[in-house]
C-alpha cells in the first residue's frame, strides 16, 4: 500500500524514472558478463601463465567497469533531478495548500507548526527518493545480472546460498517492526521540537521581558538531545543489523570453500569458477538485501506518508466555488450568529444588518467579541450556528478569493513584510500606488522618514513606530479598490493630532459601500451611522446615529 502511495507522489516524474530503470537494465547486462570475464582471467590466464589472456580479460573488465560507471553517472543525474523536483513540487504544493487551509486548523498548533511538520515529512521522503528508492532499481538489476552469471557458473553452489537467504528474511521480519517504532519516535521528537520552536518565535519579546534566556536555552538543549537520541537509536539499530548480517554472510561465504573444494576434486568446477563464485557470491544476496532494506525504509517513512496524506486531506477554504459576489453589495446581515470555541461561548445570537452606504462602529470591552465578529465577516472563522450573508447568500458559498477581493482591512495586529514602506502598501506587483487616495496625515508621517516611501520597515515593521505601522497599514487598505473597509482598532497608536485627522477622514470618505470600525474611542462615533454595543458576546444595543458636523 505504501508503494502505491509513493508511486502516486512520483507519477509526474515517470519519464525520468523510466530512464533510470533502463539504465539499471543496461547495468544488469554488464554484471552478467563480469563473472565470466573474471573466470576466464583466472582459468585461461593466471593458472596457465598466459599473459595475453590476462590482458584480454583485464581490458574486458576495464571496459565493463567504464560502461558501468558511465551509466551510473547519467543515472545519478536523473536521480538528482527527480529528488530535487519531487521535493520542490511537493513543498510548493504543501505551502499552497497550507495557505489555503480553513483557519480553524491553525487554532491548535499555529501556522508554523502545521507547515513545519509537513515540511519535515517531505524532507524525509526526499531523502528516501534520493538515496534509497531510485537506487533500488539499480541494485536489483546489478544483482540480477550477477546472479544469472553465478548460476551459469555453478548452480549447485548457488543453491547452497538459500539457507543464508532464509536467515536474512527471518531476521528482517523482526527488524521491520522495531525500526518502525524507532522511526516514529524520531519523527515525534522532531515535531515536538517544531511545536516548541513555534512557541519560542511568538514569545521572543516575553523571553526578554521575563529574563527567560536560561530556561529557554535549557529547553532547547533538551529538545536537541531528544532528537539526537532518537536519531542515534535508529542509526545504531540499523548499523547493528548491518554488522550482524555482515558477519553471518562472511562466515557463510567462507564456508562455501569446503563444498567448492569437493567439487574441484570431482572435476565439476574449475578453480577459476570457485574463486569467481566466492568473489561475486554476495550478489546473490543483494536482491534480498535490497527488498528487505526497502521494507525497512517503508516502515520508517510510513508515518511520514500518513501525515502528508492527512495534511492534504485537511479542508481548504472555498477556493473552488464559481459563485462570485455581486458587483454591487446592497446589504450585509448577521442572522442568529453564535460562535463557540472549546465549549466557550464567544458570540451568542448576534443579529444585525448593515446597508450599502452605512458606516458601523463596534464598541465594547476587551474580550466582548468584536474581533471575532469581524473574523466572521472576513471568513477567518465560522459560526457555530447562524449565518453571515451578503445580498442574502451565506459568505461560505462564495469563492473565498473573490469574496476577500471585496474587502480592505486594517487588522488589530498589523504585520508588515520585509521590504520598503511602498512595497508594504502595494503588495500586488500588478497594482500601482495611487497617491491620490493618501490621507495627508499618513503621507506627512511617511515623508518624515529618512527615505520616505523607500524606507525599509525591518522585520515585521520593527523600524517603525506603532503609529507609523498603522498608517502604512491604512494606506495598504485604501490602495486596494474594494467595497468594504474594515478597521480594527486602526488608530489605537495615533497621537491626538493624527486621531483627529483620522476621524475627519472617516467622516468625509465615501469610497467604500460599507465601513466596519472597531474602536474604544468615542470621538469617532459621531461620524458613523450605527453604533453596535457588544458585551459578553451579545449585542446589547444598536444605536442609530444622526451624524453631527
């Protein structure tokens, strides 16, 4: 079953893999001829002191080795191509799928942990394709070629190798279950590290504030030790198996001299045939070794394959729908909407409707459910019951990409990408920057920066103040031509002058059909049409406002 899964993953590279198999078959023909050339050199050359025959055999063996290595070189090129392409394509596919996942899948583990785990699984598969799976064909073909030659040399000695093959099979059956367990332990250690490291990244500032350097460094060391220990256990177990079987093989092969001597006495085999058989006898075991080793590897990567399949089976947001929002949105309605996380009620029976041209403010204490309400509108979470509709159609039915193209957002937690201010305003390279939409209070702040719009913002905007970051985020939202403007505490870091200018902008701006504004400040409320008061997840009051000049 795992082989079928691997085949499905590697199917796009069928032509390259086919060439690898063809190369392997050519190598097998070379290894059919090699034992006969070796026997000829001993029997007809060395034992008869025929230098010419020795030279013929040497040149023939040299030619075979050159062909063998040349073919393997071209095969290796194909293997590298398949391994690199396979890893790249699968990781791109995983990242694309991860970015499209329903946000609920990030609630437990976060984005970094979710993606980090599947990247680890893919890396394990990449190692498999580059160093194990593709070489399997070459190994089998080389062994098959040599085995044919050895059976032709003496079938009796070849049959005496069967007990050793049986011993290897029995030993391998025991090893498979043990290696699967060790492989799973190693994978879990790496994934536990990803969980810890994700938490470390998100808490870097708190580590500084609470002086947790020693504790986190110690935890890091513990995780590294655990990963090293599980990796060591797996490697040592495999190495121990290899050494034990090598001793058994050498003992068995050396014992082959005894029946060989008897056959020489009976003139049933030549000395050259015996030496050649002993020299190449390990090739008879190679198919068994290869198949057994492949089974061990399959056991080790089985959890990775299952995790990758599980990851790709996770539900994406609705990118496949052909239903697009109407060019003109007339109303947005929340109908009996409730949201529950881990049996904790966040919103309860929320009902309200906003009409085209209206500006709505959401007010309430921290934790009252305002941001959750916005996340419902943005499609970043789903209602446990009830529905949010646009022109009477639940937003989940729309193509999510087309739906979000209708919305401009300034989030409460602003993220700025590495790059310049301008690059963070114009995220889509196909879109130009419209300076005409820039409020003066925003442009004045940016023009005070050293390189103005070409100023580098640093990692997550660390080179900018909180207010500057919010102004860049506002310009990013305004530069996107949409129908709905969502502002979640968009001016919380503004000074009094900027706050007044922002309020005036809200009062005068009519570029959007709908405005949703989360705020703790009362000054802006006189410029909106509806004030929705929220407390403990419930709407306590919807206040129709007569806007004042």
